[in-house]
């Protein structure tokens, strides 16, 4: 699956008209090596102008997720014993880290800023929301399930107001209000819609391909409109279907042959 992701990404470069750029051989080799190891977050400067700046799509988040797994494994036994007041203080700290992080760029070397950017620290509030909902699930989940339409309506109203009038942008990656809304609304939607199982799990391939599609659309100038949104969904789901049903199956057959 990773190979297909890389091939499709290379196809994006061709269609995006980026072959005229002069890439240094050592940068290309370093990037390829980083994509098949733990360092998927690495992007040479010559590739940083492609799409949204991450030509490998969403793979840069893998190292961050591994950090979170380790931190939660160590800290959660302490977390779950704490009063809600402690949770709220830690949650507030996580929000402050996200909001303040962009302002720290001028006070530290660029490399240090980039390294912190691929740690879980600027995004800690997202994981705090998940941990809080899980720890107090008996209380929180019924409220999230019941409040789905209110949250959805609130999110739509917020997006319209912010885009047209407020222009609130404080926060890293996205403004903090939108970030919190998306996290809470995702949890709410999951429980509101109930249990629905597919014969195969398409979630991982959707995760792999969605940013690759978005990168290509950004390169050709198609963004921030309904057509781009529809194309992103359709193409991502199509690639996910093909990858899960055919590419992954081929990988399994090759693995069995190699292990004989």
C-alpha cells in the first residue's frame, strides 16, 4: 500500500508540472529513505512548495501518533485518578500550546520549530479531548449522542460566521475553535450514527490517500469550493476501494510467497 501511495504521489508531480524543478539527488534519496522508515515527517525544502507542503500526504502524523501512544501508556494511569479540575487545567494548557505555538517561530531556529511541529505537543488538545471522553464516557457519550444536531448546526454557523465576518485564525494547523468543534463533532457523529460494519476496513487507505488527492487539487488551483470537496471524497474513496480490494490483496499473496 505504501508503494502505491508513493507511485501515485510521483504521478502527482508529473501532472502538477513540477518536473522542471531541479531536485538534488541526495534530497530525493533522503526523502525516499525517510518515507519507508520512522521519519515520514521529513520533507526537503525543494518539495515543500508542492501542494500544502507535505507531498507524502498524511504519513508525517505516524511518528506523532507513536509519541502519543507512549505518553498515554505512561501517563494515563495517573490521569484517570485525577479530579475533573485537574483535567480542565491540563486541557487548558494543551489549548494554550496550540494557540501560542505559531507565535514562537520568531524566537527559535527554524529547524527547532519544525521538529516541535512534528511532535504531539501542538496537537495535544486533540488527544486530551479523546482521553477525556473515554475516561468519563458514561457521562459524556450520552450527551454527545443526544447533541449531534446541535453540534453540527453550531459548527456550520461558526464556519459561516468565521469565514464571512470574524476571520478568527488563532491556533496551529487550524483555528482552535474549529479544531475543538471537529473533534467533538466527530465523536458525536460516531455514536449518533451507531454501529455500522463494512466487510472490509477502508479507513487506513482513506487516511493514506486523502491528502495526496488534496495536494494534487491544490497544485492545479482547485481548492476551497464545493467541487474540490466532492472530487476529494469521490477520488479518495475510489482509490481506497481499489487499494483495499486489489493492492492489499496482492501484497498478502506476495508476503505468503516470500515467507514460504
